[in-house]
């Protein structure tokens, strides 16, 4: 990744550990996915070398909290049947009974749905007996079925029985491209063959155009019917112009989505609504997008997918090019927050100690807001305190502490300072080593979020 891209990501990244996984937006009723399955296994644990099975998943119903459908499998002999299933966004499925495949979920390939949330892969799939998968990296993936090339993520799992499995998924859409499982001499491999009834974000495009993206602000909290607007920046790190570039909503939520290209300098719109544009080689494109909820839902990280005709979609990273979004039936506070470091690059250098500033405005209703800093899911040797500051002088209004409570009236602005003291080494890893500042309403719901990358130089 080039320096300009890294700076963009560290400037605009934000996240929240407690946000739940989401069902990808392309997962809709009547979508059908087919796979080719190969392995040296048979029904009820009998070994049958080179057994080939056809798998077809048909989706019948979708909501923000569940997907239902059927999985049909067929092979020579009596190794055929249909499974009815219902899966939630975290990958827990009911009705997905693989006991006929070899003795129960402790043995069989209980790989849940045929997709993961690209913004939260490990939070959207569950291994046998509730085991957790680990995100082990990304790579280019060439399909053994048709030779298509994908930009893929890799999830791995193993348990005490000797069962190990791997899920390879498309980083843009979350579509599962391959599933592998082994235990002793037993093996299986399922490869994606085709999808009908769905339009997936582009992946594995022509070499030369390479995209990264970021979203700002990192969170919005709105009333149903009120659009949540934000900005997206798309950088083309490649050597050719990226054509037909657009944004799409990467989560299955009850909301409409629209975007419009903007001037990177002024943010003035430069194209008609929902019109793709070209992002020049080595350049960047700016977009304004709006998500208008039509029903209430709790805060979740919503992937904003940036794709072009001749480039793989930008990799989805939670808190970098996702928007922490919630919708309520009544008016709620909406703390729009931006962070600034001394170097103005979104990176806090802690040489013993360091500090950064935050500016906020409450774009929603009045409420009492509690502000606190943390390091998310990373265990870092940092001590964090913060204070509300005088907007003109930058001086603390009270001694720094672990959290600050403010009365945020509608439309009011407030500034804060966050102080970090290092008790050890923090390497530069902006995807994981970050300081998050969270704004929580009186009802316990997160109403704002921002973050900076942190390192000890």
C-alpha cells in the first residue's frame, strides 16, 4: 500500500468493538448459489473416494436479523437431500443439520451460510460446536471452476477433534468462494460455481487500477426517515485510470442508498445522482452518500463498497470504510466527531506521552453524553484520559479523567483533548492499533465515534 493510501486510512478510520455483523446487501429472496463439492467421504462416515456433490442454496426470505432458505445436495447413490435453514448475521444457523454427512457437527463441515459480512468476517461465521474462525490474511484467488480471479480473504478454524477448515471469501461482497475441511483421512472441498438473481460488487478486476477507500465521519445516529449523510474518498493507487467508479451499500438494512461524486477540494457535487465517474491513476475521487432508514435498527457497522469497472472493489475494513449507523423511531442525539493530531495525518506519536484534539457537533436532539477513550479490541500499553476543552484556547475545562459527561443541546459544538501515556512499545499497525473515542447517550446507545492510529516512534 502506498504512503498516500496509508495516510488516508489512518486519517479517516474509526470503529466500535460492540457493533454486530450484518447480512450483505446482495443476499435477497430468490438469489441462488451453486457449488461443486469434492471429497473422499460418504454418508454416515463411510469413505468414498472422489465423491462429487452438487450443492445449491436458494434464499427464500431475508430481514436484517435472519436469512432463510434451502440447501439441496445431490450425488450418486442415496447421498442426496434438502436442508431447510435459517441463519442470523453472526453465522449461527438452525436446521443446518449435517449429521448425514458423517456423524454430526463435531465431524461434518458446518460452515453456516454461503457468505460472510465483509466488514466483520470473523463475527459472521461460526465453526462446529460454536467455535471461532480466525482471519488469517488476504490473497488473490483463482477459481478452479472457471478461472475467474478474486480478491479474497481467508478464514481458518480447528478444534480438538482434529477437524480443520478454511473459508475463502470475496472481500468485496463476502461471498464464500471455497470451503475446505479435513480430519484424519477425511477431506472435502466446495467451490463456488455460479450465482443467479444477485448483482455482486466487482472483484478481481484488471491489473493496473487498485482501490482503497475511507469514510468520514465514522458514525451517524438518525431518526427513521432522516438521511444519514457522509463522505467517502476513493484512492486509485494503480497505474491506469479506474473507470465507472461508484459506491454501493454493503449491508442488508432497511434503508435506501444514494451517492453523488464531489469535487475533492470543495466537496461540491460534480455529477448527477448515482452516476459512476472515473478516478485517475494515482488520484482520488470524492463522493457524498446518503442512507435513509425506513425502519429502526441498532448500531451496526455498514460497509460502503467502492468499486470500478476495471478494478477490484476496495477491501472492506471495519471502521475505515464502514459507517457505524443506527436508526430510531424518535429523535436521538447524533454526535458528529472529527479527530486531529499534531502531525495532521491521523497518527498519534506517543514519545512517552502524546495528545490529540476532537471537535464535535450534535446534529441530533439534546441529551447527556458520556465521552470515553479506549483501544478497542487491541490490548495496548497505554493509559488514556481526556477532558473537555475551551474551543478558543484548547485548555482543559477540568482535570483530565477517564470519562467526561457533557450536556449536548441540539446543534451545539464541543471540543475535547485526549492524552495518552505509553508504558511500552506500540508498533505502527493502523488497522488494529488505534485510540477510539466513543460518545454514549443517556440510553446507553453509542451516538458518535472517532479514532486515530497510535504508535511509539
